[in-house]
């Protein structure tokens, strides 16, 4: 554990020293650094690919089943340096993007943006990705692993004198197969809950699966950024979701935010109501045992903010009620956090104690793990006590950093395990096997998280982002935090190679993980660490035409996002974009 923590902090510290050697070490304080929207730079999660979508992008966040390595790393917000790292863009109203790649991949995308109207903006986006490639499993058998992802999204904003009305909506359709390795046999016999035996064929799902969802949201805000004036936002939305197995979910949310300053204090409050109703088909035992579910959460987070000369203090609390079909819970947690400016515009330290409720619904769980069993039991997790502390700021106008530690106590955090089945091998012993469907298990415990992030821009045409995180799980009942890595490291570089040629390179490293396997030694199966190297480039031939290419998993690592499901190896895509 200690070695992993030192590895994360050591990598960050070494790059920080390099950056410091290239800048003037004298600090001249002119005035307090007060970033605004116009000069703020947001560090993106990596790896990412910028394409030629000009203007606004629809704010609907679609989920693609074929996504690259996903992690739990969340950067700490850092004080932004006053730089502009975006490449030059040709503000065209529309674009068409197309491309092909190995694994018999085809992609197409269409975007439309209205940018020049002072009263409103509109962004539309539709696209489709298909891959028909084969993948080799751990038993050396090659299987079909096709997927088809289709999405459509729209984002509309209307500007009044001092208010903004925003509406966004989107549709996603994912079609894929359960191709993962399993030790079940169609001819085998396995124990049912009542002690009788059932054929293995009854525990194998249909090969095909699909997920479909639609959501729409509306909000009204006054866009006030002056901390001495009242700011507010109200929002509402709904979403629907269904899968091939016949489970359907409907949900809605409504809430708002209010910020009201009074002299050197400010009163702030967030309120939100979320509700989900899940309907299921008739029980399809022995593989599936469905149950109608409903979930409603009421969230209220009031606080008082105090502003001092070089410090701020937020004192509040979280009150949440979760009304579930199985159980009702009421949660109360502190929300206290303070910041102290050590050197104006250079460094700020922060610390406090907070709490949160992570609402899990059927849709979010299936998007997190598309190979989950259709009858999974969904619960929400509660982090009642999070002790946090850290530092953030700028070394210079070109270097920003953050580093922090968080220690949390939680209830009902979820972990993914393959569904286990047993068959009698003798009168007194049973033999364990697992399916390529996943169940979810819950546990209480604590989590130590150490994380850091550094952004360094040596010149206008080049920048680097380094981030890392260590997770130390301490669970009450489970032997391991199944499918959770202890270590995450990533670095991304963005370059302007030539005047009209832009490139991005990213390296993501995930440490070893463990999967639960009742037939293995100590019931554990080690999943090797992941090294994911990606490179992408785009060349602007003219204002209308550009060419793009991407190389993913260049190390050709055979990595497993979930046990039994190897992801695609080295894959390459290339195509053309026409803007008009």
C-alpha cells in the first residue's frame, strides 16, 4: 500500500520539480487571483479525441458500450492558469464525419449548430458506430463480439436579458452480445435454490442484448457569477430505459439551487427529488428472478458561507431520505469545508468533512456493467463521513496542480461478481462454476484515496496533463474490492505538430484487480494490470475538409474490463470530416 502511494506522489513531485526549474522562482503578488469563466481552463479527463464540432455540443451524455478503459478517478478542481489551449476552430454550422477501421468498424456522425443568433443557440448531433470483430477468450476460443451504438442529441438555449432557458434531450441505443468466457456447460447439472438440479442450458442467457434510453431536461438560471448578487437555478427532467430482457424503468427529477449573499456571508441551498419506477416481466426462473422496484430520494443541502480576507468557510449539512421498495432510510451528514489562500494566486489549502448519497438506479447500473444480470438488486450507497484535505494552485501562468487525500466511511457500496453455480461432485462436496453474467454484491467499510493532478504547458503548441490516484479499500465482509484497481496513473499530451496538424497522445495505467471465482485458490482470480496507449491526429486540409485518424490500445494489451470479457486489442480508425 505504501509503495503505491509513494509511486503516485513521486511521479507528480518529479514533474513538478522539472516545471519549477524552468520558471522564475520569485513570487510577486499583485492582487488576488479571481478566475472567471472567460479565463478558466478545464483539465479534461483523458484520453480524449477532439473533433471538428464547432460551436456548442449537445449536453446529453450518451454512453457507448465499446468505451475505452474506464476508471473511478475524479480530478480535484484546481485553480486554473490564465491560458488558452484550444486549437483554432472554423466556426461552421454543420459537419459530417465518417470513418472505417479494423474489427470491421464503421462510424458516421452528423452535427448541426446555430451559432450566430444573439437570442438562442441550438446544437444537434446524431451518430452510429458498428464493429463486427472477433475476440479470443482465455480458453483460446475465438468468438464474435459485435456491437452497434446509435445516438441522437439536441441542446437548445434561449437567452433573456439576465436569464437562460436550457433544454436538452437525447436517445441512445446499444446492441451487443454476451460473448464472455464462462465455466458453465450446457450439458451440466447445477443446484437450484430448493436443492434440486437444473440443466446448465437454463442458466445461459440469450446471446443478444440491447439497451435503449431517452431523456429530456429543462432548466432556468440567472447566470449570475458575481458572488455579491443572488444566483438561482431550477431544473426538471425525465428519462426512460428498457432492455431486450423486458425490464423497463421510468424516472424523473426536479430541484433547484439558490445562492443568497448577505454582507460577508451567503446562504446556499440545493434541493432535489429523484424517483424511479422499474417494471419487470414475469419471473423467468431459474436464471432470472425479477421483482418490481421503486426508488425515491429527497435531497436537501443547506449551508452558510463565510468570506474572510484570505479564507472561506462553508458550514452546512446534508439531509437525505431514500424511500425504497425493500427499505426506507434517512441520512444525515456534515458538509463543512474551508479554504485558506497561502500565497495569492499561487497556492490554496483546503480541508473539511462532508457526506454524500450515491443514487444507483437500474439504468445507471446497466450502463456501468452492460453484462450485468437482468435481475440485479439495485441499492444506493451512503458515504456518511468523508475527511478531505489537500492543496491546489498554480506554479506559474503555465503550470497548475492539485493534490489531496480523502478518507471515507461508507455503507452499501457495490461490487461486481460473476454469477456462481454449483454442481455436486460427490455426496459431500460441490464444484463451483461461474457464468458470463454478473451479479452485484454490497458491503460496508472505509476507503483511503490519495490523488493528484498536474497540468504543464511549456509552450503555446504543447501541453501535458498528469494524474494519478491510489485507492485503499477496507471492507467488512468481502475479501477484495472486486474489479476495483488500487492504482491509476495517466498522462496525456496535446500538440500542434504543424500549422494545421494537431495530435493527442495518452497513456493510461491501471493496477492489478481481482475477480471473485469460487473455484479458484482463495476464491480469487487476478486480473492483470492494464496499459492503454492511444494516439489521435487531425489535419485541416481546408476550412471545409479535414482528415482524422486514431490508434487505440497500441500496446495490444489483452486486458479485461470485467472478468471473462477481453476488450479489443490494437485497433485503428481513420476518416474524413466535411464542414459547411
